């Protein structure tokens, strides 16, 4: 296709998507189709607290079996205890997402224990809370490994099975901080 037609096609498709998404944004959620996840197995990274815990509990209420990954065993078990109140199966694993070998090792353990993961939610993330020049190189590297590299490692671990079954979902969360910086020295 000629470059001008490709550009025109991209422009038209963008306009269509903007219109469709604008209409969806105006409609009540009850009018939009909902995917039934009951009985599916959902793996949530960073499940021990914050958004990861809230996501896990929501998936539990939807009837999903859970695989909870976190570096904090106590927080992970708290989430598991709360999720089990919904009557779902919950497996917990302690994982250091900044360590590629640990991610692959635990992924293999999940495949043995649970067999398959239908939905992978890459939610875990770390923030130093320090100004850039006050962060150690090790902390910068760990932030990159958890917030970026771990997404690739978990997807590599679970996507092949999803592709073989021709079904599955991968959700990768990111912070709004990735869109704009904040002032500071």
C-alpha cells in the first residue's frame, strides 16, 4: 500500500476508535457486554497489597481461581485469606520479580500445581519515592526489572499455553507516572 493510503487508513481507523470509545464512555457499564470469567484461573503479580489485592478480591468475587504472586509472603497470605471467603481456590507463591530465574522457576511450579493460567495480570511495581539523583544504581535496576522486564518474563512463561489453547488474556498495568514526570531535583 502506498504511504499516503496507509496514513489515511490509520487516520480513519483512529477516528472510528475515538467515536466508538467515546460512545462506550457515555454508556452505563450495565449496557456494555461483560466477559464471564467464572471458573477461569487468574494469576495476579503484586497481589499482596494495593491494587493487586483489590484486583484479586474482585476476581475472587467473579468466581475465578487465583494464583497470587508477591515478594511479601504475609501480604500475599492476607490476600489469599480474604479471597478464600468467596469460596474460590487460591494458590500463593513468593516471587522476586526482579530475578528472571525466580520468575521462570515459580512459573514452572505454577504449571505443575495449577496446570494453566487463563488470565495473567502483570500488576506488580515498585516506586523508590526518592529523587532520581538519590537513587542507587541497584534500585534503578530493580525498578526496571520489576516494572518492565518482569512483564516480558511472565508473558514468555504463560503465553505459549494460551496460544496453544487459542484463549487467554494478558493484562499489563502501568503507572500514570510513565506518561508524565514530576518536578524535583
